[in-house]
C-alpha cells in the first residue's frame, strides 16, 4: 500500500492505517494505479466482484476470475494461473469497479484465468528470487543475440512468479528468426523461453523515464491505450514541425499532442481557411499566422510581406462577405486590431538573472571601522639618508 501502516490488517481482511480500506490513491504504490472510488460506500461495503485486476511487472495488467470468493483488497499479493504453472502479482483493483473497467476495455469474463490463493511466504521468496535473476538474463541474452548477429534489441525480461518461465521483450525493425537464440537461452538457463515483440511506445512504457515536462512518462504512469499521433495535431495547435521537439523518448510523436487537440479543433471552427485571401483596393492580403487564444489572424500585403496586420476573426468574416458581394474595403489598416490601453499599464518585469548575481551586494557593503584595541598604525617616516649617514 501507500504507507507502511497499511501492511497491518484488521481481521485479516481490510488494511488499517490511513483507513482507506484498500482504496489507497496516493500513487506511491505502483505504476498505473486505479483509485477505487466505490470502496467506501456503505451499500457496496463487503461486495466482492468475481473478477479482480492484478498488476505484474511495470505496466502489465490482467483480469483474473476469483471463483473461490477470496476476500481481496488492493495491495494483496496473490498466486494466479499462468501459461504453465502459476504467476505472482499484486491486486490493483477489486470490487464493483472492476466490471466498469471490463466494459471500458471491451473485455468479457469468459476465458479468464483463475486466482489460486493469496501468496504464501514461500511463494513470495521464490518470486523475489526469480526477479533477482532478470538483470543477468537480459545481459546474457543481449550477448547471445550479438554473437548471432540478430538485428534486435532486448529491452526487458520478466520472469514468472514460480521461476519456470522467462519472457524476453524485444524491438526490431524487421522479422527476426530467433529459433537459434531460444535454443541457446533454454540450454543455458534451463527455463521455458518466450520471445515477445513490442513497439517503441511499449518499450518506453516498460523502461520508464522523465519527460521534458519534468514528470514521469505518461505511458509508464497512467496511460494504457496508445492512440495514433500525427503531425496534423501539431499543425492544428500552431506548433513548428520540429522532430527534435515533438518526438518523445521513444522516438515517436509525443502522446500529449492529442490531449488538447479537441479544444483546438473546436476553436478553429470559427476561423476561415488559411488559403483564403482578402481583397482590398490597396491590394491582396494573404494569411501569415493565427493566434487562436486571442482569436486574431495576421495578414500581410503581397507587396509588403514583412508587415503583419492583426485582424480579429469577426472582422475577417465581414471582409470575406464583402468580397463575396463584390465589394472591396479601402485597406486593412482600418480593420486591424488595436492594442487596449489597459495592457500598456501592466507591470514590467526586471531581469531575474542580474538580481541573483553573486556580486549584487558589493555596492551596499559598509566599510568596517578599525578596532580601538588594535589602535591606529603610525605612518612610516621616510628617513633622510644625509641625516642618518655616519659621521666621519
């Protein structure tokens, strides 16, 4: 759970401590946490759903059928059915909210694997021992792939809870024949080997990291579905098409480009097409740029492309209607947007870098007065070489 006091349980069922009763949403437990907002409701108290959500290493989550009706809460370590043997995971969600998650992800309860039991001390020790071997397995697998000259990158290894199977996650640009690699790994490690290819976004989600925003990557913290991100999302938001700034750590376009795309799409419905030119008696003006937040469009004449004229959207629509009727305004200057006087009275900001300089207090230092105990030094009198000369 999120705090150490949650480890103590009352009657072996509900955790004590913060009194969240298994619905801890602090975010310090694991990645991709789900806050159970139905857990503390009285009419749903004690309701146990037949399905629970179990989290494994990194971002892998699966649903399991609790056919035996075991009382499970968030944070319980359970032994579940694996492809061969059993696996160990942590319950990330239980109760009525699991059904809503199944509906949102469009999954059914049919064909789900079962929850065997709550993990014992022996199961946990074996699970920790298997996890301790993962780093060594990954390094040796990379060496074997390099000897076989396979163009693949083994990014992560996940061992099953009982230590009988290891899944190697890799990325590759083309199809890889890794049959010889599986023979070498199975012979050296005495494990059942499974190779699973993932995409670059899934690799970044498993490895994790810190984005340019200073926070943990969305794909490794809360984002589960990876939607397609195109350069059109950047164009709609008036962003420069710079691959170095728009690409994330996975090398693909950032997922956060889609977060505000719908708002921009709704706002751009009021704006005319960028290819539309405005006709005036002074000349033809073409589009330069758009300020979506202030609803201002910048135009410039063909003869003077370096002079931008800011015109509000409503006035641009009026000029377009005039052009459709065959009418031409005299010029665009009379339709241009004028900066309000209130903005001119805004406070100015000083240079913070100069204020934080190391020598900023040098001019304000006061000269120290000489101490009375030490007294004043007497000036050294220059000796006259003629007076001090020895007498003959």
